[in-house]
C-alpha cells in the first residue's frame, strides 16, 4: 500500500452485523482462527508458511473474500492476496501485487476513504491490537463496493512488527440494506410528522385513550382547549388531571368513555355541556369510537368533539323567533277580528299573548286624553295580569293618571323614545305610585303609540318579580306590535271618518269641479256628474251615458290605453293620474288624467270602477313646450360645447347642426354663407353645411343653392330682413309666390332662419326646415336659434381671431414676412431634410446698409415703407423653396435649401443685390439702399441652427467691414475673431472687481481767458496681459452686455472723488464732465445713483456735467426727457455730446433739458478748408446761441482750427492741442492758473 501522504478525517467504523455473516459464519471464524492462532510452534501463523504447501490453502482460495498479508512499509503494501480477490475486485491477485501493474490495492481504494484506513491500521499497530474498518473500493468494471476488513499486526522472530494480515469481505448488500432501512425510517418519520400536522390542522378536538382511561395522545386543538401547551403534556394523564375540567365534568366524560369501551359501540354526535374558563356555559358535539387491535379487542377509545355553543344558541334563537312569528301572526288575526271593544276577547287575547311572549307580569294600554286648553291625563283602556299578579284594572287610582309625576317620561314619549327603567331609576313620586302595592313594579317598559306622528297613548309592560331591564330583542318585537295596534286604531278612526264623509259625498259629487264617474268593468258608465259631461262636450250626464256606451272603443284615441288602465287598477287596487288622449263629442282631442279605484262586492268580486277625471290639456301642451325647449336648450348646450372644444369650424358646424336638428325635431338644419356672387358681385348665398333626417333628401348638392344671388331667386326680401338682423319664420304656403316656388322645389313646408353676424357683418344664416309635415316654429324656437347664431358668430370670430393671432405669432406685422419664431422652427427642419437628402443648405444673414440713418432722418414712417418695399424685392429674388424672415429691425435671415454648390447661394445673393440696386421712391424721396450679406453653408459651416446663424452673422459683419454692399462666405478666421471678442468680453466681466479700470482727464479751455473751464473724465482699461485696451474695443461690449451701468457708476464716483481731492490740495474747484451711456440713461435708478455719488463725494451738483449722445437720448425719448429733467432739478448740467452725428431732428432737440452741446470732431477736422463744414458749424453755433446753450468744440488739434472756431463764435474747445488725456497725477498741472495762458487767442 502507498500514498501515505494522503490525510483524511477518520470516521467511526462499526463491525458488520451478525446477520450479515449468518450464511458464512464457518468460513469467517475459520479465517479468524487462521489469522490469529499460532501455527504449530506458536511463533508463526498459517500465512507465514510457504504458499501452497499447507492443506488449508484450498479452503482459503474458496472463501468469499480476500485473505491478505501486507508489508510493514508506510503504505502497508500487499504482498499476498487470496484467490477471492478476483470475484471481489475483478483483478487477479498477481495484477494488484505486481509492481509493474498500474493498479494496486491502495489505488482501487476510494480516495476519500484511504487516509482513514491507513490511520486506522497505524493506530492498531501502535497499540498492538487488531483492527476493523469499513471502506469503499472501485472494481475493474468501475463498480463501487463496500468492504469490511479485519486484520492484526504480524511480528518477526525478534518480536518486531513486520506487517499485517487479515481478511476482507464484501459488505455492499449490508450497506444497501442499511440505506434502505434509513430511508424507511425517514419515510416513517415523515408520515408520522404528516399525521401530526394533519391532526393539528383539524379544527375539531381529537384525543385517544387506553382501556384504563389514560390519555395516549391528542391534537393541538384539544391540548389548547384543555389549557395545555402541547399534545405531549397530556400523555399518561386522566380526565381529573386536566385543568379545564371540573370534577363533575371529568367524571361524566370518563363514564362516557368507559361505556363506549365496555359496549364496543360508537357514541356519535352527543351534545354535552362545557364550562369555559370565564365561567360561561357552552356545548360540545362529541363522537366516541372504540379502538380495537388486530384481533378486534377493544383497547381504547378515540374521541372527537367541536364547540357548538354558537349553533345551539342559533337554534334556540330560531326557535324563539318561530314562536315570536307565530304570536305575531295570531296578533294580526286578532286585530283584524277586533270589534273595537277594549274589553272584548280579541284585544284581551292579544295582550295575554304579548305578556306570555316576553314574560311580563302586567301588560296595559293608557290613552292620552284631554280637551284643548285643559290638562291632559292618561286613561287606562285595558290591562292583562299574569297568574299570581294582582290586577289594577278595578283600582280607581289607576283608571286615570295625571301627567305631572310622569312629565319626564311624557317628554321622551312625545319624542317617540322608549322608557326602559328599573325601580331604582324612578323618581320618588313615581316609586310611590308604582313601586308599592298593588302595582309592585320592579321594572317598566313604556312604548309610545303614535298616529300621524302624534302621541295617542302608551303601551306598558311591567315586571313585578325581579328588577331586570327589558332585552333589546323584546323591545323591537313590542315596538312592532305597538305599531300594528296604532294602525288598527288609525283604521278605526278612518272608518268613522268615512261614514261621516259619506253623507257629504253626494253633494260633492254633484258639485265637484272635476269629472266623477262609476263604470262597469266592461266599459259602460253607470253614474257620471255634470262636470264630466261638460268636460267631454256633452249636454248632460244622461246625454253622455246614452251616447258613450263603450268606453273602450269610443273614448280613447289609443284604444289600448283602456286596457292598461284596467290592468293597473286590478294589479294595485287603484290608479292615480293615469294620463290619456281622448275624443270629445265634437271629435276634438284633449288630454285627461284619471284617478280611480276598483269596487268589489262582499264575495270579493270586481263589480266596477269609480274615480275622477281632470282636463290636463293645457298642462300637457305646456309640458310639451317645456320638453321641447329643454331638448333645444340641451342641444344648444351641446352645440356650444362643440363650438368651444372643436377648433376646426368645418368639423364643428356639422356636429352643431346634427345636435340642433335632432333636438328641434327638424327635418333639415343648415347654414348658408352670405357673399358676393362670383360673376356679378351681387349679394348671394351658398348652402355650406347641412344635416337632414333619413327621410329628407339633402339639398347641399343642388345647384340652385350654390352661389345664387338673392335677386335671381326672387329672395330679395330675405336679404333685406337678414341684413337688418331679423329672422324669417313662416309656413311656406303663407309666403310670397316666388319664395314658395323656391322652397317647394325641395319640399320645404315651413322655415325658420336666423342671421349670423361677425361684428356688424352678415356672415350667413342658420335655419330649420320642416319637410314631412307643416310645423309652426315658436318664438321659443326662434330665440334659441338666435342664441345659437350668436354663439356660432362668436366661434367664427374666434376662429378668425385665432388664425390672425397664429399668423401674427409667426409673421412680422410690418412686412408680412415670416418672423424669427417661424425661422427658428423651420431651420432645424430644413437642416434635417438636407441631412437626409445629402444636399447643401445656406443660411444668409442680411443687414441693410445705413438704414438707421434713413429711418431716423426721414422718420420711421418712411423707414417702414422702405422695409416693405425692400421685402418685396428680396422675395422677388428668391426661389419658391427659399424662406426669408425678418430677424428684427433692418436684419433679415434666409434659408436656401436644395443647393448643389456654394455658387448657388452666391447667385441668390447677387440677385438680391441686383433687386436692391434701383432707387426707392418714397414720399418724394429717392433713396438708394444696399445690403451686406453673410452666408454660412450646411454642413461644412455648422451642424445646427445656432452655429449656422452665428457664422452667418460673423460673415455679415465681415461684409460690412469690407465696405458694405457685398456678400461674404463664412471662413474659419471669422470664428477666431468672434472667439477673441468672446475672450475680451470674459475679461471685461472681471475688470471692475480686479480694479483694472483707470480714469484719464482732458481739459476743456476757454481760449479767450486761457482758463481750464472743465475736465472731462475718460475711461481706460489697463489689462494685465492685454495692456491698455482702447475704449472703442470694450465700451460697445459693455453697452451690449449691460456692464456699462456698474462701470459708469464707478467712473462717476471716482471722477467726483478726484475733483474733490484736487480741491483739498488748494487747487480751484473745477467743473467735471462725465459721459453717460445709453444704458445708463435708460436705467430707472440713474437719478438715485447720481444723488448718492454727489452725497458721498461732496461735489456740488452744479460742478457736474453729464454728457449724452443723440442716439442715447432718442432710444426712449419720453423716459430720457423725464430723467434728464430730474437730474437738472438736482443742479446737474446736461450737454449733448458729438452733436451733429446723430439722427435727432431739431423738433426733438428742443424738448431735451440741455445746458450745452459739443461740436463733433468730424466737423472740426477739415473746418479751415471746408466751406460746407464752416457753414454747418456756423449753423450749430447760431442754434446754440439762440437756445442759450453753452458750446464746446472737440477734436481741436491745430491753431488753424482754433482760430477758425474762434472767428465763428466758439470760445470753448477741447482737443490734443490743449492737452492729451492724462492720468490724475499728470492731469493736475492743467488746473494751475498760469498753465492755460499759452492757449489764449490774441
């Protein structure tokens, strides 16, 4: 044996059972003897002898197992295996013993068992003992077998262990038997568990006992019922040991169990008492069956039971209910037989039955009596007393009772409340009257007896034995009987009243205002009154009865109504308000309502009918009119809802006509439109919408209702009436002959037409036709149709308005072109289509050159006319599929789809330029307009709308930079410029917070005195990497993004602070000029900001001058004027900067509250050599003097310009000649008194 390095967990080995070796015991013990007994000399065993030399060898070879001998190496390698090796393993012994053979005994031993086997052998060897071990082997065929091995160590002549020897035998059948036994035990356990589960799941209690009455077991339901936690707790106990059974119950159950075991007969469905832990009494349904052994001998008892307390209670309740119902039935019979004698046998029997039913000692009825205005009291009408209970019927004290002692009870009874009290609840006076003899009341129940919700009397029930309250079930029962008694009393009162009324009947019959009759079941009048004769048109009752001999055939318009009338009476005994149409004697039809009842004789045989007849013709006509109006109103509501919820009038109007036509029971409903006749232009009509009933032929396809003038049809009257807002409603036969001819052509018997107006314009008319029979349309029909016409006109108006609004949403109001919204929706769609078609698309940004100059100079009205004509010319240059939209102001955007090359877009751009070349003649002005166009192409210049528009805009700006009046395609460099602009804007957002702005100052000089009259603050941006950024680079950006407002405030505050700082050093206080941007001027908080700056810095308001441009002032002229006036009220001066370069006119200029104007450098530059500039400057100077405005010329750089301005009358100037803009530190010398003397003009 080898592989000693394998180590496995040992398992406990049990020797084979004796039964396994029963058939081989002789061989087994012989083998043991051979293995363990000394051979001859006592020093060796049989196996130590040479093989084949001993006689027992043959016996070993035929043994059913392996005799083996193994060496003492670490693996206990086999050196001998008997012939039994082959039957057991499938290997020959020499195969497993040969070192050259791939298999050995150890290798066929199961790899999981080998370590355990080796450990077992080693343990036995170490102790010098024999060993036994079971393990698995694999045979040559691959079969797995279990074997049992027993061996012991062998020793040499020196007494040293040199190996082991022993016996191996097959125990596979034993192992299989053991496995089968375990499976059987597990199955048995599972069945036992299942049985226990089933028993515990049974809702009934179950137990079984032995013949001595000791419990053998039970289910959980029984254990729980007996107060035990588990069925195991009951085993071995007897009934006396169960906590839930008292001694009497335990003895009773034990006796019943013994009886079943003794007689050997089952005891089924026995009802036994059961006392619950709460002391309540219950019942169980118990079944006991004898248990027998295989011989039939009774060995115990099996019992099942379940709680049937609820069932027993239900049965008792049912029995009582049956008794109660029988009593009630008897009471009903007695009430019917009662002859109103309070002491008669019927009423006494009723009270006796009630007392016995509810166990009362005394039953009585007291009637409430007393005349109006007198005290009421109770009079005893009847009393029943139970045997042994004294009666109060003959006691004068109880014949009448005053109400005073029972006022609280009386109040409750009047509220139809029940009195259910014990004697202990009585008041002292009540106890005195009722508690003592002969009454002796222990508890009382009083029930109100009412007729027509008025208290008539009291039903009383007294218990004179024990003071217990009355049960709710008894109260409910007695209330029913009291109600029945009240009905009987009411019936008695009714009969008395009927007898009295009978005397009056005849007089009422003859003088009634309604028709009254008696008739036979067959339909012949027996008696009628005069009113019925007049109602039916007969001269007298006799005339009616002699003429109208068969009601069924002669009276009813629908003969079947008489049969319905009689069937209803026979089914219900009477009929009320049965309405029918009947014939009068003259043949006229009227509506009547009959109320009648059947008359039976003593044998319950029908002998006739009697009743009243009312003429309801007027009411029925009114109801029909109301019903028709309701139908029409419902139709109007549905039509209005349809008009409100359906946007498309082509769908809504047919639905409206269908609802109205059906509601009005018209044969045709229609809508005609009013319009000029297509050829002559005369007023005409066309049938546009129509609804008809299935029986009416449509007229909408008839040519005589399409585009027909009113005059041609002879319907001028219609046109006149409809135009005046009047309806047309008439029977056709009453209309003029020309109109009859037109209408009868389509079988129209009557018409109703109502005009439809939109605002004050006749749009058409809506109408109803009756074609199957004449119908007189009512004023109600007309009023409802007028309302529908108004709703229809409103809906049409709303549709027109919505269409106009929708148009306005997507179109420019001035030019009629698509607007920006329209463009934004269609460009992505065009891009998607172009992408699918793999074509090219162009987006063009078009801006009119110098349009603002024209618009502001010649007025906005001229500008608007120019835009309209420009729009027409641009549209004329486009292809059908191209789109042009007004982007805003003088900017337009275009979409050019389906392009093949970029040159296709260029062709369109050139056509536009060509179209704009001819001058525009507007209000005696000849205007020349050009355009700058930027073109971006999809897909190369952008994949989306935003990118294409940005790039087209960039290309348009390049076109303007190239001198305008041209087009430019987008290039990548344009994006670079845009990126630089974006970068600059980003830096600008942080410039103020990073203190990158600085102020420069430039003097304004009076050339007559040489004095610096004012310093202008000029903004500069000193960026850390870009250096000094020019104002024309960042000021427009700040204006555009709104940063100019906080920047401007900083400029004003910093400049004012600097002027005051110069003044504090001893320099004279100088005027300060600060530029005000358009954004600042329009800011609503401007005046507050200026006020705060002046207050903070201390600069007097008169020393601050704010310079505005013409363009800024004109952006919102009214607001600008208001803010400038507010500033002037502060004391601040206002001047107009760059005067002459803006677009304001003199009429506007005079409205601004100005203190001065500045002549723009554009007029000064060529002034010495330009007569035009001199004339314009001269005009400005004259205007300033005329308006008393201070005047400053800017941009003065030469002495010639100075002299020329001086000679024209301008004495205050600003420019490089007098000083370049300088930082504050370098600008201070400008303020020295002697500094300006060199500038004086002498």
